[in-house]
């Protein structure tokens, strides 16, 4: 699933490619991909594109919000030839200048939802702080972890605590912070909290700089891979920089990679 850096990279690309364009129509190829109660016309021009957690938010001139969640395998591909599509196209956003965005999704879990500007987006109300915001600090994290006995890795993956983090980046953050992913949240020290906050911001900013991480499906709007996979230190690695073997365990159904020497 694309995490915060991948979603932000996509938004950066969309801003360059489609900001200001008028949406002519949205064509749905697979039922349930696009969710709205009315015909999808008259959305207007794209005024602004932003992110909330792993969600893409497109605001239009006719007071609509187009919310896109890519889920496991979703991609947005910008195309200048209306005759071209992809093998797993589930929907297309067509613009008045005869360009389009192809919503490609192999596993079909992704969604495009359309809201009136005054409608609340319930999914957003459940999200925690943005990790790149000033509000995300050691004090906030301490409050979220102090009564939690669950492993720190599981807590950091909780979107109600931090919006946008996923398995790859949490592994890297804990590795750089030298924290064992199995340590209970309520046993994380003040120094460790400060390290988690610092490394979270650093890792995410580095990943955005390198256009995200491509392990399997992720592509940007030009259908190109990211590059941050070349800079990962622990995720899917066999050996640590210290020379010891990386361990792989399961936590909450997900693979966790860590160094038992560096992350005691």
C-alpha cells in the first residue's frame, strides 16, 4: 500500500500535471470504484490538491471534493492520449483538454469518493496527527503511548495515532531510533520518544525527496518507480550495517524487520 511519501509524490506530480484543468467526466469501468449518489458531471476545475494521511484530496471550483484512496495496488497515471488505457483501469478522470488520469488498480480495493464541499469526510475524523506537522512531537506521542501495552510498532501503524505511516517506514524509523519493535508502548522513554519524532520526520522527508519507495506496485503519475528502496536500511534486508543478521517476525499479521543487536 502506498504510504505517506508515495501519496505525497503522487500529489506533487498531479499538481504539475492537472492543477487548473476542468474535469469533463469520470468514467467508471468497475462498479463500486467511484462512490457518489449523483451523475458525475459538472465538477469544475481542479483548484487544489492535498493529502490527509494516505488519502488524496482534490478540491474543485464547483465546490466538490474528490477523495482518492489507492489502497493496496491503486495507481493514478496521467495520459495525454485518450485512446490509451491500461489492463487494470477501473476508472478514468477525463479533462476538457483531452488528457486524463487513469485509475489503475489490480486488486480493486481502491476508491474514488466524491463529496460536496460542505460534507464531512468521516474517514478523516478518525485520523491522527500528520507526522510532518509541528503538532507531532514527543509530548503528543507520550500521551498516545503512555497507557498502551501493545508493541510500539503496532501503535505507530495505527492511523488513529499517526496518519500516513505504514509498515516500511515504521520499520526504518524504529531501526534508526534503535528501538526494538516488540517493546510495549508504555515503556518507551522520553529520549526514545524524541528520537521517534525526529527520525519519523527525517525518514519521510528523505523518502519524498527520492519519490517514494517501490517494492512491488507503486508508481508515480508518470508510471515510474520511486527510488527510496535503494536507501532502506532494514526493511527486507538480510544483514544489518553492523554485520549481524536482520530478524523477521510477524506482528499483527505484518512482517517486521529489525536488528536484534542494534535494536535491543
